[in-house]
């Protein structure tokens, strides 16, 4: 993740001398990136509109309540915001791949690397908070009512986002535009650190930004599963348990999708860090094709979440249908006024 997600072009530039492969990548990858960008921005925009609509409905129905909305909705809103912000740096990577060089200069090299790293870690941290909130809601509902107010959830999320920005801060200092072939056309944006420094920072980023959230998530959902299993054997309320199981399954699928999408990128980063021949840039011909695959998997994570909401949440599907109906009614009124 450190080398590939933050730069976007290392996996292609300097990794292979095969001109035919370069030509395929510089055409195919931008096409897929545009598709990811359109689907991701469109999907998360609808998610944000729906979740904000829920919050406004809660305020209208109970304006004096501090519990308007839910902690889960606040976390899903934060997750969509993080994904949208991560998508905002995608066009820079796409352009670099299409041009086969980094054309944006040192400042944007540092800034894009920093933001890409920060928002990917923020997504992981938000998913970890989501897992803990589901654990409290299902296993300790009394404590969840007092702890998971939208305000407290937002404060916890913002604190962890600050941690994500701190974890990404070295990208602002150590990234640089350079050339591994001593030619202008092979300029790339990479982390210009010694191999030892790269290993230390890469391992720290892997542990804090990926492994710890994943362990937290696994423990939380494992505990939920065991709790629901015990309740089922004890003869609990079937309707309540079915609802809890559905919500928990949706949250677990979000986490599983995140792990599957990001694991290739983190795995490749660790492989490059363990290979001293790759140097500070992480360039190695053995990883060229897989680097393209891991990058596309990582960026596609921003598209998966809205799809899971629609497929697994009946409430979300109902909200989406209402949104489309309101949009259709608004369009008909606009057409009627224009033709009047």
C-alpha cells in the first residue's frame, strides 16, 4: 500500500521493458479507472444523499432528541466520505499511467501520496469503529444506547482520522519525483528513502493502518457470531435476532470486501520491502503485472460498498427507490413547467 497506492505509477514505470505490455496498460488501466471513478462517485453520492435524508427525517420527527440518526448511519456516512476523498486522487494516478511519467511536480507527488495514504487508513479505521459499534449494539445494547450517540461516534471517528493523517505525514516529507532511467520521460513519483527506512515505515503502516483494524474487526464480529449462536440455542426472540444478524452480516461483508480489495496491495508492498534489489522505488520486473492487479483491486474497494448496501439492506433499497421516485417526480414537474 505504501508504495503502490500512494504513487499509482510505480507498478508500471520502471518495472518492465516490455513495450507491448506498457501500451496495453496505458490504455486499459485509464479506462478501468474512469469506470471506477464514475461508479464510485455516483454510488457514494447516492449513499450520502440517503443517509443525510435519514438524519433530516430524524430531526423533523424528534427535534429535541440528541439521538437523531444512528451511530451506524454516521459511520457509513464517514466511510462514504473517505472513499470519495480517496477517489479524488485517482485522476492523478490515471494521468501518470497514461503518460508513463509523473507530470505534476514534487508538491503534488507529496500531496497525492499523503492523501491517498491518509484516506485509505481512515477507511480502515472507520470500518473498525463500525465493527465495535455493531458489537456494542448486539451484545451490550444498554451501553450502546449511551455510548453510540451520533456526536460521540463522530468524535471517535475524527480522532482516528487524525491518527490516519499522522500515519501518512511522512509521505509529505520523503516523497519526491525522480528518474530511475536518467531520462525525463521516465520521471516517477516515489518514496526516496533508504531501504531500511522504507522497511520500518512500511511495516508500521501495515500494522497500524491495516493489521490492527483487521484484528479488531475480526474479534468484534467473531464475538457477535458467538453471542447470536448462544442466543439461538437459548431460544431468543427470532425476529430481533434475524434483524441483528442481517445488519451484522452487511457490516461483515463491508469489512470482508475491504480486506480482499486491499490485501494484494499490502502484500505486494511487503514483498517489495523484503526485496532489497527493488531499491527505494520498489521497482522490480517480477511484480509488474501483479502491481497493476493490486492497484485496480485497491481502487475498486471504493465501488464495492454502495453495491453491498443495495444488495444486503432492504431498508437501503427502500430508501433508494424513494429517492428515484422523488427524482422522477421532480423531473416531471420541471418538464411541465418548461412546457407550460
